C-alpha cells in the first residue's frame, strides 16, 4: 500500500531490490519477492561491489529522512531515493566500466576492437558476471558483429559498443 511507511532498513531493502535487479539486468516487475530476498542475501558474492552500493543506498535513505525530518519514509519517497542512487551509481561505476573494458581489450582479436563471442562468454565463466549478455541483447545494442571481412564469419562483440 503506497501510503504505508518504511523504516530505514526496509527502505534500504526496497531500493536494494531495485538496484540488484538493475545490476543483474532483471525486470523487477517480474521478480518474485521471495526469490529477490534470496538474491539480496547473495549479492555480495555475485557482485563484488555490492557493499559499496549498499552504502550509497543507505546514505540516500538518510538524506531523504533528513529532508523529511522523520525516521520513517512513505513509499512515495522511494522513487526519489532510487533516482538519486541511480545517478550516483553511474558515476560510482565508471572505474568498474574502465576495468571491464580493459579486460575485454586484453582479449581483443588482433587490434580490431572486437572480441570473439566465445571469448566474451569465457570471460563470464571465469568469474565476470557482466559478460553474460545474450547474443540477442548484444545484437539489439548494436554490439554484435556477425559477419565482416576480418571476423571470418565468427560472431564478435564490438568492445566500444559493449555497455
């Protein structure tokens, strides 16, 4: 019910669920709440930077509580908190994006700015959860090259287009 109030722990959990779905590229409206609770309990293992993101969420909850002059928040405040976390997350994630792009470039196919799709997925299997996008999604982003003179017909991910 949207007029109900939330304490800081519950507000942090709600925004955390949204951010976990975002990080894992899941549609939050299709996630079963009990499953999301399980996912939240494992996020620090799935996404190594989760504790830092949790700190950002907690800071934004505190800012909203101070703005409202109350320790309890209404659901209507959650969207404002989420928007602020989204904005901060973009800036906070820049070093991670650079690190991931450097990793992809280290596996680049002969200076082409591309990585074989198989090598891209192998990086995902080697512990980088970020490299698990489907070929369909990569194609939709314009990041999948399926035929070119230097690909030999083998699909390649265009590194500059990824993420």
